[in-house]
């Protein structure tokens, strides 16, 4: 999530509110965090909090409300009307919901029961207020403008009943929103646990399960837990038995790219019921950066295997997509499977991209990955067919 830092005053615990640059009525102020470059003379009572670039509020005693001051003006300008911010006692401001994004995610937990070699967000202990904040967040989201929500982690299923409570609240408060539950699937090996999810009867919930290989040896090596492959497989079977929608996600890396064609065959023959399969490029941060010599491969080197896998699934009428890879490294035949999947706050383009005729259609790069990108990045021109890869 996007964040910025300021100096906190009158903040003893985390607080949540909708960003507003406009004056709100007294009855709705408790839901809003007022943003301004300089504190106005008017009364700001009853707002959940205040964010400002002004940095002298401590000396003159102006501010009695929860406030974060001294925020860089460029950071302040990033905050948009309707965004939802989490303010921590140390003055850290985290945007947990961006009003102008078509897809947002709710971070359920940062804990996980796997230790994936390429995880961009390694497991760590949750804040005590995490679940309370998430439930409050649901109540602040605009129900008329929200059509899809990711429920992510860590591993969301580890919070157990709190996860089911969250999904139930989404069903009640956000009836138009489809839910994508990102999971490794291991907890669903227990049929009773899977039944609890099915009993909520959410009208549009998809469980997106990470599966990195067609063999237990390769998958377990990547996730760092022996036996996890068969637990995930059992989880998929239980969810299918209960008629839950399932997506399979595979992060392509040096450890598994060679068997992408066999992986596609494995999915088709064992899980023909899944509604979508996604092949994903690496984000080089966290554990992925720590293990970069083991997991990194220039995507141009696995295009042949990726093309074979995608075409195999597509020809069997399975829905398949490619995430996090740029158009200039994909053969033209794969472009229709490419999706703009990188969150806007960490989505960037290189200098070469400014001259490319297909920049608007391309998903760009992870800002968080630094200089870890393909050596084949180049600008494409619509009239120059020689620029297209025809592998």
C-alpha cells in the first residue's frame, strides 16, 4: 500500500477514515479525515483526524484533534477525495483504499503458513487491531462504486472465523462487489473449514489458489513446506465439491518454468472446473530479492514454455491470463491474454516506454522491483511488424 510519514499528535491508537479536502457536515465528520496544506481558522471538531503539511501546530497549540503534520506537499497531493487512510500512532499514513482504482484489496493478515522463495511480502506478526480495522473499512467503502475486492495476505485463511465474518459483512454491505480470496489453499484441506466458506453463500466469490508446479517436489521446494502440494490439491477438491469458484495462479520463475507445458496439462486433466488460470511475472522484493539468484530468470527465456502452456489451455476453452509481463517481450499471439495487473501506486514505465505506441495497452513494471526486468524491453511501433516477437 502507498504510505507517507508525518509527525503525529493526539493519536494513541490507529484510526481509519475517508480522505476529504472539503468541509463536511457535523454528522458525517466522524467518518472523514480532513486534509489541508494549512490549518483553517474554522472549527475542525468531530473529524476522525487531520492531515496537513503545516509543521508548526505543536508550538502554538492550535490542534487538539488527532493530527499528522509536516507531511510533504507532494505526498499530500497524492491523497484523493474518497480514499481511505489508516493513520498509525507514529505518524505513518497508509492508503488502504484508493477511490479511483477499479480493484482494491483488503489485507487480512501478514502471517502465513508458507515461506515462498519469491514472496514479495514475507510473513510477519499482525497489528492487534488488524481485524477491527478491516471490519470498519467495509463500512467506509462506497457500495455503489465498488465492483471487485481482493482479500489478501499473508494467508487470509489463518484468521479463521474472522475471515468468514469479513466475507459475510462484504456480502451484506457491498452487494455489487465480486470477491477474490487469495490463498495457498492449504486450510481448505479440512472439509468443515471449506463448508464454513460455502455456507456464507456469497454470490460472487472466487478462491484464487497459488499452485506453482505439477509435482510435489517442485511446488514444496518453492513454498518451503513439505506436504503443502497435496494439502493445496485437497483444498481445491473440497472447494470444487462445494461448488465454489476457483482460480489457479502460478508465479513463473527459474525453478518452475521448464514444466509450464506439463503444468497446463496437469490443470486441464485434474481441474477442468477451474474458472481461470493466471501465469504471473515476478515482483523482486522481499524474499524474492533475498533469493533472487535462485528465482530470477529473464522472462524472454521462458516465452516458448509460456506460449505452449497458454495455447494448450486456451484451445481447451479454459480461461487463461498473463499478469505482470510487458507486451514487448510477448509474442503477438499472446497479447490478448495479457492483463494490466500491477497496482497503480507501484506501476511504472521505463524511458524506452515513452516512445512505444503500445504503452497505454501495456501493464508496465513493478516500481518495487528496481532494475530487475527483461533485457528485451524496447519501444514498439504499430507500423513496424519486425518489432513483434513471433516465437
